[in-house]
C-alpha cells in the first residue's frame, strides 16, 4: 500500500477517509489478513444483520 499524496486530493472527506484507512493499515502492519479479520470481528460484534455476496460458481 503506497503513501497517500495529500496534495493530489482537495476533497476533505476523501482526505479524512484515506487518513483513517492508512492509520488502520499501519496499526496492523499492513497485513491484509489481520485487517479483514478485524473487520469481520467488528461486523459480528455490531449485532447488525450482515449480508454476504453470493459466491460465483465459475470462479
């Protein structure tokens, strides 16, 4: 994951979203498996109904 060039982004919401994404990734050593596991755990704890996309059979 590359560093974000803030000069290329003028939208404040995008800058903040990217800053949060970068901080989260850095806190988990940019390990995608850890990031996804954390997201799944947060979803389970949320108590909300979570819909999973269908699995393609030809994949």
